[in-house]
C-alpha cells in the first residue's frame, strides 16, 4: 500500500497507529516528497525504507518525520538535501544508513532523532557499487547535519559509523548525546 501510494503521489501522511511491514518501502527518484506522521510505528521486520535516486539530481529535498521505526533501516541513497526529523529508531540492526551507489548523498539533515537499542545507529557507507560505468559515484556525505540526536546504546554497539572510504566532511555534529 505504501509503495503504491508513493508511486502515484509525492507525499503520504501515515495515521498514528502500528503497522507491520513485510517488504521495503521505496521513494525512488522523488523531489520534494514527504512521508510524515505524528507517531506511527512501522515494524519493518528487517526491511528498509529507501529514499533513492538514480542520481542526486532525481532525488532532492525529500522529508521524513514523525515515524517510529522498529527492527528496520532507513536508507538514503544518491540523494540531495534529504531531511529526517522527529523520529525514533528502535531495536534496529542498522537504524539510519547513508549510501552512494551512483552519485553522492550530500546536505542531509538529521535532526531530533532518538536511536534506542540499535546495534549500529547511524552508518555512512563506503561507496562500493557503481550502477553505470560512467557514473560519478563518490563516498561523499559532505554538509551533513546531525543535530539534537540521542543515542541510547546497547553494550558493544556503535552510535555513528563512518566506513573506511566514506567522506564525512564539512559537516556539523551538534547537541548529540550518546549513552
């Protein structure tokens, strides 16, 4: 239902309730798309919400807010100026991951997010896949803002991972608490 709605519209408001999700939710090649709620719980069962563009030019200014993500991942891939705000990631292997497979993902705003009981809360992936031989794929996540985020960590878990060739540069990390 979510995928069909996103295929036919640019924005969805999810009524506050509990939803069990059995497949990935895909926001592909969208500009100014929104996925908003005032507290809907999405039990993703290990699946992902994927904001992805064939290139950053086709995935821009998208916005997610107000969701509680349980046992799943939000993946932002090849996207420009995505905003993630006022969300909770709970009991996730990886809560939020940024990835580049064909271009870059820059100017991401991560604001007022609570990660609780995640193995890896926030991950910046190394660029390892090129979809097209002529791609401009890089490891760049520059100008990312991480603000007012809370990491309630499990023992032996990781709050923020920047993989070996990921380029987390010219970015801001402010008002972050890890415990």
